[in-house]
C-alpha cells in the first residue's frame, strides 16, 4: 500500500544489502558490549528471523520471531521481544491476515513506550486499517476517541484521520467522516491526497442525499391504503427534483452506498406517488436494502394485490421490531391471504396498544365479524369515524339476533352514508331486522327500496321471498304470487328449485292448487333430488285436496323411481300415515307392510310395525297385531314406540286370554317405563293379571284391582267396588265365606245414606252367611235391615228377597209369630212377587 510504503520491504537486493550492512554496523557498534551480556541464542534467533524477513521467507521468520517471544516467558521483556512482536505484526498485515495481526498490533499500541515514534504510529495506522478491513468500524472509532490528537504529529494525524474517516463513513456518520477527511487532505503525499479527495467527494454527495432522506422521513407515515394528499405530493415532487439534480454526481461516484441511498429515497417518493411498478424496479437496484426499503416495496406489491409476494418480501426484514407500520402491513397481508388467525393476532395487539389507525379499524372489525366475535367487533366500530361503522354494527346485531339494535344501526347508516359509497345491502338488512320484529309495513318498504336500486343486488332472491311472505301474511295473495314469480325468474340452480317449491307453497296457501301443480309438473319425471321433491310436493297438494288416490300414487312413485333416497323412503312411509289418519286401517296396514318389505332396515321400521299393529288392533285382527308388535320389540329395543308396543301386547294378549303373556308385558312396562306406567295405571293391570294367574275369576280380579286403587274400604268409592266384589263372590258356593268376610269389613264402615243400597247388599250377604251357620237371630235382623234399605232405594226385587230370607231365619229359630208378621208384610208390600207367593209354604 502507498500509505505504508516507507515501511514495506525493499525489492532491490542491492538496496537491501547496502541498508543491511549499514544498519548492522551501527547496530553492532552500539550494542557490542550488550551482546556479550545476553544469552547468545535469543540474539542469534532474532538476527536469523530478520534475515528471513528481509528475504521474504515469512513462515520461517514468523517461527523464529515466535521462538524469541517464547524465550521471554519467564523473564523481563526487552528490545528483542518488542521488535519480534513488531515484525510478526508486519508479516501478518502484509499477508492480509488482519485477524492475526490485530492482537499483535494491539500489544504494540498498548505498550507504546517500548517503541520509537515511527514504529508506534506505523502500528496504530495498521491497527485502524485492520479494523476497517475486518469491518470492525466501531472499534476503530473507539481507539481513535481514546487518542489525544493534540499531541500527535501532523504527518501521522493526517494518515490516522483518513483511516478513522473511512470507519465513520462505513458507519453512516458522513459528517464526522467529512471532518476527518478534511484533516487528512492536508497530507503532502500526492497519491494519498488524491485518494482522500475521492473519499471526500463521496462523503459530500452522501451528505446531500442524507439531507434529502431527512426530508423524506418527515413525510407522513405511508400505510396500507394510504392516499397522498396534495401538500404531501408537492413535497415529494420537490425531493424528486433535487434528487434528479444529483443523479449524475451519484453515478460518477460508482459507490454502492451512495447508489443505495439515492435509490432508497427515490423508491419512497415513487411509492407516495402511487408508482408501484416503478417502486419494484428501483428496489431491485438496491444492493443492501434497508428494512424501510423492504417495507415500502412490500406495500407496492400489496397495493397491486400481489399478496403472497408482499408477504414473502416482508420476511426479509432484519430487525424484528414492533414498528406499527410494519405490523399493520403484515396484518393486512394476512387478511388478504385469508390467514385470519395471524391477522387478528396483529390487529388485536395494535388495538390494545391504541396505535391502530381508524381506517384500519374497519379491517379489524370486518375480521372480527367474520370470526363471529360480534361483541368486540361492535366495540372496535366505536373507534371508527365513518358511517360504515353503523353498517358493520348492524350486521353484528343481525347475527346476534338483536333485531331492534340491527334496525337502528342500519337506519343510521342509511341516513348518514353518501350516495357514492352507499352499500345497498343496508336496505336488505334493515328490512330483514324489521321483518323479524313483525314490522311488516316498514320491512316491505325497505325491501322495496332494495329491489328498486340499480346496484348489483346479492340478496335479490331473498328480498323477493320476504316480500312474498309479507304479502302472504296480509293475505294479499295476488302480490305474493307476483313476488314468487320474480323469485323463480331471478333464481338459479338450487335457489331456483327452492323458489319453485316456495311458489308452490304460496299457490297452495292461496288455494290455487292447479297453479301449484302446474309449476311442479315439468319436474315430475326429472331424475334428480329436486324431481323427487316435486313429486312429494305434488302428492301433498293432492292430499290437501283430499284426492287420496292420486296422492297415494305419487307417494309410491317416489320409492319406485328413487329407491335409495331417504325422501322416497319417507314418502312411502307417509302413505301408511295418510290412510291411518283417514281411518282406512285396512289400506294403512297394507302400506305399512309394503314399506317394511321395500325397506326392511329403514328409518321408520319401528313406526311402521307399531302403526300396522295399531291398525290390526282396531280391525280386531288381534293375532296380527301381536306379531307386528312383537317384531317391533324384538328388532327395535331403543324405539320411542317400545312402551306403546308393550302396552298393545299386554292388551292384545289380555283380549286373547293369554294372561301370562299379558302379565309379562305389564311387568316389563313397570320395570322399564316406571313414569309412563304410573300415568297409565299399569299397576292395576298387573294386580288383575296376578290374581287371574292365581285362579281368580277375571271379573273379580278386575274389580279387586279397582278396589285396591280406590283405597279399599277406607273410601266411599272403594266400599262400593268392594260391595260389588262381595256380590260376585257370593254367587259361588266356594267363595261365600270370602264374600262374607269382605262384606263384613265393608259393612262396618258404611254409615252414610248415600251408600244405603250397598249397605243393604252387604247386610244381605252377611245375613245369608249367618243363616248358613245357624246364627238365625242375627241373620233375621240383617235381612230386615236390608229389606228396609232396598225398599228406600226402590229395589223391589231385592227388598222382597230380603223379607223372604228374614222369614226363613225366623222359622229356623222357631220364632213363628215374627215369621208370620214378616210374611204378612211381604205379601202386603210386594203381593205380586215370587217370594210373596211362596212364603206361605214356609209357615205350614
């Protein structure tokens, strides 16, 4: 290097020889006595090392200089040590091994007292140069700042200023760099001065660019969707004009730093002007783009809807800071790429930090809306100074089903929004929220405003549908039909099918059955799901017209044409329901059984078995009913009809006198369906069946069950039923004692006049039993009481029987007078009775 030329080894051997002889003579003359006082190997090693150094044998020289230094590990360092360090640093520096030279140069600079001035400043310059070559610019500056430059000779200071000026230049501090280059410029060396002037020119150009950059930095922040106003645009144009004047000067420097700074400012200005393609072209010219350059280019890509490219470029940002502009751009990119979670995360953070611009709050609110976070969305909308906030809040209220709020927000939006940016859908949602509140007149008006608009209407189909419904509510069938026809006209695909079905409903409600059938007719042979729906809807209309035959034909057509469709299966099952409702149980059974044949594992299998069994029960086809209900129980253990099937099986078997089977199902119901069984009083049936199973007469068993439920003889109703049981028991000689015991227990509790006839019955039964065991006196008293009570209740036959039985008791106890008097009374009161004609025979 020209800067250190006086220190570089000479290439002319004759020059080397002359200088070597001269310097060595001087050296030996000055140090003769000293040489003999030192260890001979240190001096000789050092001399050998210098010889190798002069001959450019650097490796051997380095090894020997190293050996010299090692010899001083355990003793005080002297001239040879320090000189060995100096020469070793020179070798590394000259070979470009700056990282190896640095430690040695550092030692020299830190122990400057051991070196003469020339060697010291040589090492200092090489230290600064090495830092620059290794891009350790800050360390170079740090060393310089520790120097007392007032004590440095000008010839050294000029060179030092140059190296440090380069460090400041690379650190981007162009003003300090310029100041140092101005000092270095004073050097007398022509080549050195030329180099300094070149660097100074670069620095001055960069200072100008830096000034332009500072102007650009004062511009308002540019964010996504930012529109540059006229004042800012004027500033931008001014910067561009100044920048253009500097273009040739920058190009002549051939400096990547200057070029990058120039392009960086140009890029920013072009972005503000909306020249997005130009921004991207300029960006490609920047060798080392800054985070700001990356950010601005990413915005240009975003504005051109190149969202994936914009996202990819933003990943190159080196400083992971929280600059809200950077974060905001990423949020908008994620939103545009439908990366909702990532976008929401950033928007949420900016919102919480209260640095989310109002304009971008709209985007945040939209994301919250689509994420279903309606409450927070409405809160964010409060920060938006724009009529659109009312529209978004209205949408949130619609989804929260807060119809009054929705109406108020949408009405506010309609009132505030200008024509240029008005969203016509507001009329639709206004009408919809009013419809939900049964404000039919207002709703109809809002839907009309929506339909009258010349804008693209995404809800035109639905608006016509709601108008038709409102007309239908008002029984304005003519208008309802008009809107339905518009629905059909505006509809496509699935919507068209729905429109046809809805039109069919409207016609049906308007009793326009023929029109309803006519609109469906074209689709009856269509081999599609909609064709199937058309058949079913036609069948329903015929059913509504009570044309059961035609309805039945169409319902059954479904399973023939669409055997694998669930709707067809449902239609076939409904055939049975239809006939069941019409009480045509025979046809209903046939349809239910046809369904079970076609769909043996169908969704309505249990229902079909149940209603088929129910039909047969009503047709008195008890055996068939039992079979069908048993199939239900066997194959559908989780069916909702299981309890009803058990009940049918209990009743059917009871009718068939299969009492053990009937009892089995009664007990299953009590065990598996306790609550339902209690309501249906199945316990009573169980009681009856248990008694019958134990040999009880069925009629008596039924009465006994009722007697038990009514509280036995503790209630009037119970005593009445108990008396009826006693009467039945008394008819069989084998159960007369049971009849007596039951009658006795009831008789003791019967005291009211309202039970007089039943008191008489029990008295009669007790009397007969007493008479059979020869307790004639008690028997006669009971017979007379029974006769009296029967007479009061106008039961002549029973009264006559009781008087006759009293006569028998009196005769048996040989109370002839009482017998004769009672017989006379019988003949007097009931002269035409059989007993009156026979009583005289008892007295003979």
